[in-house]
C-alpha cells in the first residue's frame, strides 16, 4: 500500500509541481491539501472532495497488480425481468424479480458504460420464468432454462453477448449429467416419507411416490421352506396332495396308490409289465412312464403300486 501511495505521489508531483501532504487512515489514502484543476484557483477543496474523487477513479496498469486482501464485490440494485434484462448499477450480483421471459441481457450497464468482455455476473431469481437460448444468450446444451425461486445463474460477458457458465440449482440432484447418459450409483438411500423394513417405493396414478408394504391378496397360497411367516397360516389341505387347476376351489380326487385288472398270465406265476393302458398316475393311455405290478394268480389281480413320482416336501401357507 505504501509503495502504491509513493507511486501516485511521485506522479502528481511530476505532473503539477507538488508536493502535497498525504493522509492515510482506515485503509484509505487521500490528498490532504490539493486544489483540483476544475475548482476555482486558490480555493482548497475539502477532504470529502478528495475521497469522492478517488473512489470514482479506476486504476489502469499493464501487467499484474498484486492483491493481498480479500476481494469484496458489491451487490447491485435489484432488476425486473424483461425481454432484454437491464443490468443494475454498482455490482456483479443482482436479484431478478418478475416472471417476464428473458431473451437477452443488456450489454450496457446502468449509466451508459459498456460491459467489458470477461465480466462475470450472477443473477438470483425470485420467481419462475423462462430464459431463452440464442446466439447472444448462450445457455448450457443450447436449451432454454426455466428458473425456480432461489435459483442462481452465473454469466460471463463475451463478444457476442453473454454465456451461462453454471447452473447452481436450488434442488439440483446430479451435476454435469447429460440427458442421454445413464447414471450409475454405488449405493442409493432414500430417506424421505415413511421408509421401513419390507416396504417398497411405489407410485400412484399422478406419479407421486410413497413407501408401501409389499401387497399380497388375502387367500394367496405360497410355498415356503420353513415355518409360515407372520401374516400367513399353515395350509394343511395340500398335505400329501398335488395342486390341480380348476374353475372353482375345493374339488379333490386321485389316490396315493392304484391297482389294475389283468387277464391270467400264460404261466402259473409271473408278472405283467408295460401295460399299454396304464400310466404312472392312472391317467390316459399312452403314458411314456411305464411301471409294473406283481400279479396275484388266485385272484387274477395286480398288486398295489404307488402313484407318486419322486418328490420333495414343502410347507404350503395361506395369506391371512
């Protein structure tokens, strides 16, 4: 700071034949006694004149100017949405009110000064409105933006107009994901609503989701490899039976074993195998699963044979 003050002091002394006294306080340097050229000769200006003059000046210098403090950018005045949005004065951050569609942003700031390329502004929207993409107002992926209350958009000044350089959405979920891309997640956790063990996330006709228990109709019969779970009752009517489809419930039939009537064999004792009218389950003729019976010669009848194929028992349960 001192070096910068000495630079200005030497510059003014050389240009106008100084010297002048300098006052430094609270981070602000002013010329304590200086008669401005625009003032009446011989009339000394007040300290406030120096402060106002210095604050209205701009420091231009080729190269880099070290800045060791904290950058403090001023918030500008609020602006009203319009087809061509007029920038507010005195800042880089502007609140935008209203709902009028924005098709362009003015390239001239309030007061008539042109906005220099590279200037960055941020707009905070208080309501929903549409921003239209164009060559003079370039939006991400070339698509229009519909704002929401609290949305913040950043724009940088370019030669042809303005370009949106970010979309800080109020409720943005995935940043940088294109519509044509498929997201991949290592894990997903949804905490909203009333989640609980065993519930599933489902949707109603309007598309609103909610957590619901897995729904199974009362009377449904299912197989389990253990005891019936809560909400289910053991269904013993199927013990030792196989289910068969029908128009109504409850009809029963069949048996665990069966016999056949036979003609006397050609020998005193023997067996008859491959009966062409007998299947494993006493069903229609022509079954490919043949079986055999031992014939009782005096009674001219076959012995009893099981009707069951190989099986594995399961527990049938009925939904309460």
